[in-house]
């Protein structure tokens, strides 16, 4: 029974991931102004460029990337 429950859990995760990817592709295919109206992508999902706190000591820019960036 343990093997069957593991397979069931993995299948559930796999199909949920497929649904999520399908939904993201559908949302990405919408025009940018409609995406903005419905709040897609969330601001935290986009790439954020910012300067480090000690910007006076360094001239490089730090690039923060969220794990949920749609491709």
C-alpha cells in the first residue's frame, strides 16, 4: 500500500504541475494590458533590479529573481 500511495501522490503532483503550466501559458498569451488588469504576473513574480544597501562602496547592481517567474 505504501508504494501505491507514493505513486498516487506523485501522479497528483505531476498533473497539478501540468494544469499550472497550462494556466500560465494561457495567461501569458493574453495581451499585456489585460494581464495588467487582472494582476498577472504578481509584482513579486517579476525580476527586480535594485542597488545594494552599501551602494556607495560598490557600483554593481544586484539582480533578484523569484522562483515563480513564468518562462
